[in-house]
C-alpha cells in the first residue's frame, strides 16, 4: 500500500510497513505494541499482524529514522545546542545587546522610575543558558561568552519573571520544543515585558536589579566575564547537575 504524504514541504511516497497501538487504563498508565502491516494483494487493504511489546530499542530506532527522514531543517544541528532529547532542548545564547522591556505590576518595584526610563532601550545581556520543555522555559546566566562545558557553573539570570530559573509565562505562548524553534523561544523571552520579581536576590550589583539594568542600558562597551562574575548571583548547580534532574 503506497501513500503520498507531505513532510517538511515535500511530497514523497511511503509504504505503510508497521503500526503502533497504544493502550491506556484510565489511570495515566499506558502500554504499546508494534505490529507489522501486510497488504491484501486483491483489495489493497492493510492488515495488522500479531504485535510485540514496544521496547526502548525499537522506539530509539524509530526516532532515529524519523529524525533522519522528515526533519524540517534537513537534519542540521545548530552548534549552540548542548543537549536534546524527547521534549527537551538545552542551548547556549551568546551575550548580546538588544532591547529590554519592563512593565512593573507593583509601583513599589520602581520607586525612582529607573525601569520606566530603561523600558524599550537597548541593553547588554549576559551569556545565557536556555532549557525548553513543553510549555516551559528556564533561563540561567553564564559569565563566559563561549560554548559551555558539562561542568560549567550556572548563575542566576538577572531578570524578573524567573523563579528558580523557570519563566512565569502568563499568557505567553511558546513554540514546540524543536531545534528549529530556538529563535522563537528567544524571541518569546527577550520580547516579553518583565513585570515582577519571582525570587530573592537577582544580582550582586550595587543598587540591585534596577541599578544593574540602568547601567546596562547606558554602558557603551560590552561587559567582560569579570563584570558578570561580580554582578551575578552564583547558582549552586552546574550544567551536569541541571541535566541530571531534567
């Protein structure tokens, strides 16, 4: 049985060779079986053959095949990606100078109007580590502006709307977790308006969070690692520890 389907904007002919059946018990438990598919030569109707339990080896082989054949980006892997898996993507974002947006939900968070003045202005941003999962985005800071290693120390990203690194999304919609959507995740973060502080100390910079961003909007030259090391708050994890819990 031949079927024409569209993947990644291209029409290709595929033969139906197997099927996966999923069984659920109503209590969030599930099982799956894999079945070969044969085709009746006279009617061209597919028939399911007896199935076998779906194993991790079978699943990994299937994922490898699908990634190779139907990837919308041709299988290209962005060199900023550090780790990826099912519904998980970790990547490095170099330091940059781009706009930052503030919309304090509590007037007491901006008593001197510093953030109001900084709203929408270009600012220097530290190197960042992004961790995306379905409907979830976490962000940490780094001090060195190069691809990190497994034992690289994490630092708190000096932004509002983050609690233990996790971004408070509000009504923000995130794209699907896929390598080709890295730019979409970064836009969702950098283009959002930071409204409130979700955790304690965000920076060691004199004057705190507001003074830091006031400085970063007025600074003429890109900060170096020594500046970030003195301005950021050290997290108690490395990238390895982060991955161990993801």
